C-alpha cells in the first residue's frame, strides 16, 4: 500500500481542495472509494477516514479521502462543487491509482454522508456543483455508503444542533432560500437513477435522527433502487471513524459484503 498525502486536486482553494490517497499493491481489485468526512459542513477533516481508508486499501480498494471548503466561510454549493471536482480528479487519475473509473463508490458520514448522497443524485447534465476545472461531468458513483447521513435539510424544530449547522451551510434561513434547501436535500432529489446504496445509522443518534436514513431508504426502494438499511441499536452519532469498536466492526463487515456484491471480483 502506498499513501499519497496532501494531493491537491485543484488550482484554486488549494488549502481546502486536497485529498489523501491510499493506493493498493498487487492485490488491487479495480474499485475506487471516495471518502467524505463530516463535521456539520463547518468542521472535521479528511484525516478522520485514514484508518478506514487504509483498511479498505489493504483489501485491494483504491481509496481517497477528500477535503472541501467549510461553512460559514463558504456556503452551499461550495461543498458539493468541491466533492464533485474531487471525484472527477480521482477518476481522471484512475490508472495511476489502480482502479477502473467506472467502478466507484462514495462513502461519507453525517455531513459527508449528505455530500455522498448528493453525488448519488447529481446526473452528468446537472449544473449543480459544476466548476470550470471539472473535466468529468459524470461524477455519480456506482454505489454509495452513507453513515448517519443528513438526507433532509429542511429545518426541524426538534433538532436545534442540526438546524444550526444547516443555517451555517446556507448563510440564511429556509424562508429566504427555500429553493436552495430543497436543491440540497438528497431525499427531495431521488428520481430513480441513483446507485445502489447502503445506509448505516445508530438508533441513539441525537444529532441526525435515524428517520433520515429510514425515509431515504424507503424512497429509494419506492423508485426501484436497490438499497440496504443497517440500524445499530444503542449507537450514537458519528461512530464510523475507526476500525475497533463493535459498531465500527459491524459496519465494516456490512460494507465489505455490500461492495463485494456490487463489484464482484
């Protein structure tokens, strides 16, 4: 395994637009995984996924953990512009990173799960997230793994902490930007063209309610998209960054089965 750290994927915003890449050796299986960190769109960093990315790289997956611009300095759609550009860069360099650009998956947690879901709902012809450097417009992954994702950005009075992060993301409340809130809600964007999706959520999540994953799963299924939902009893928010706890190990095993099924050897 080779680690390529601090790889800049853009000529602009170079401090934020970096990724860390884990390249497998002779066991490369030709599948590329793009990891997207959480942190309420205003915190967190790409290093959070290092242990998980290294785990999958050891299994033969080419992995990249992508950084992106954060709120409140940068508002939506800056974040989706960055991860879309990051996916394009990763795919452009697929040969060097030892994977097939038609065999990809996006994995994210919390706000990163939201951005992975957004990538899943953006068609090649969609202008959302387009930036001048984007060379591959079809940035939709072939599969998605969403840990405790925010799939609905419409404000909910029962979740003040999530509301605060969402308003920071947009810079204004929903009354001022109603179209933007819907545009950035993956559950509102499902049309039946989304990739096969695995959702993993703890039922003791006090930040993003498990209903975000349940409703997203049900809507994918209603549109004929194959989806799986793993609910972990007693597990809180943001549990996925690691390879040691029971919840992490159960999630890793589920993801490994899922990816082998989606991309058989």
